C-alpha cells in the first residue's frame, strides 16, 4: 500500500540553490564556478550553444554527476547528502536520453514515477492508479498505455517520460531538452503543462523563443560559465546573441504579449532552433 505521501498532493515547491559548482572531467572544465538561485515555483530556462555546460550542470542537480567542487541545495540541504528515496520524492528529472529500450509498457514506465512513494514490493493502490491515469491523459499518451515503450517514436517516448515525472508528483523538476523530438503542438502542450504545475523547474532548451514564452527567467551559459541571468526581456538582446551564439539577430516584442521573439537575420533560420 502506498504511504502517506502517495496521495494526489504534489510535494511543496522547493528553493533550489547552486553554490560555486564546478565540474572537471578528463582534465577539462565543463562547468566553472556556477552560482544561481531558483525560487519556489519559479521556471528557470537554461540556454546556450552546444557544449556550454547545460546538461553537465543539470546532472549535478539530480545527482548523476558529482560536482568537483561546490554544492547543490534543496531547501538548504545538500542533495548529495540526502537519502536517494527522500530526494526522489521531491525532485524528478526528464532527460534527453531514454536509458535504452525498456521491456515495459507505457503504463509500466509511467507507474515507475510512483516508486519513491511506496514501500518495497508494494503494488499500485487506487491513489497510484488515479495519478498514473491522470499523467497519461495530460501528456496525450493514454491511448498508448499498453503499447511496448521500446516501439514508440522519439516524440512519444519523450511524452511518456514527462508523464512519468508528473506521476512522481515532485515539488522540483529538472528537464534536459524536453521538447526534443516533439512536434510543435506537443512542445507547447508539454511546456504549458510544466509551467502550470507550480513546481520549481529548471529546464534546458535550445529554442530561445520557447524559453522566452514559458520561463520566468533565463540563464545563459557559455564555456561552462553563466554569462547572463535575468528575465527574457533582459537577457535576449542582439548583443548577447551576437556574443554567445555568433549570429546577427533581431529581437522584437510580441504585439499582444510583449514576449521577446528572436529572428536570425543571417543564416536563413530562427535562433530559437
């Protein structure tokens, strides 16, 4: 039977703090002295060119990569000193890679999100089944519930993994390129859903326009360091895009929302992609 935390209430949104985190691998500094704070319920976008250190920094948040120096704090407690089960009840991660082909159905994969809330070898109770069904429905994969996970498309797998994190009912979420493989509609649906949860969120995105639309603040990384941190309007400037992305771009506010929109002047594309 699920324990008292397995009900329909999401864990309280936490304060996330990164304090002078550095990661050195094979003699190379992938992340250098990064410090930032994410307020409870805030959505922080992590952007930057390939190799900027975004994914490496995210791995330190969900304990996949131990920092060479510095600390990651969740409500003031070092995540690397927390019991794994305790942390898993409060923080969920959605990664770029699927971790291989699972010999599981979609329902089984999403149900894994309930594991931290249950005693060892306990089955799903009524609350668990309700939470799993809701997660499947909200990510538009309820119709795939009994399909083999390893036969899904990349976009379908990504939605299932977000559903698994949703079923975990965390107060904090870390997402590494969650819109990869998703079509336009599901990109917006997924980010709108995450934003509407009210949980503390750090999300790495390549698409600057999606970051501007769904993030409270944007952190720009380059060369393993934070080079800008602020609201989308403060951060997404032609000067920064030229310096970090090496593109000439125009940034104009949306006529109705005022959200900045990035259009690359050269290169024939949109800086968001």
